[in-house]
C-alpha cells in the first residue's frame, strides 16, 4: 500500500502543479495576446467581463494559427 500511496501523492501534486495547462486556454497563449484581450475589457459590461474574456481567449486558443506568418508575407 505504501507504493500506491506514494504514487497517488506524486500524481496529485503533479496535477495541482500542471493541470491548469490542460484546462486553461491562457496557459499556452503568448502574453501579448492575453494583455490585448485584457486591455479590451473596459469596453465590456463589468458583470460580463470574466465570461467574455474566457470566451475570447478560448476562441483564440481553438482557432489560432500555430506558426503565424510574417506580416510582410501577408501582402
């Protein structure tokens, strides 16, 4: 039983440390993207800010381009 208890503790500690990376849309977005979304929040009604923020970041996370092209190439 000692081995299983140790394993359970290690897994639990690991989940607490890294689980947000699996469930949080912000975890792997560049800080500039998160800052830009946060700067838009004053334009949103206060009671809806957290919902809108999480939805926008979730959409960016879901549909982002993995390797953005150079802006000079887009023209």
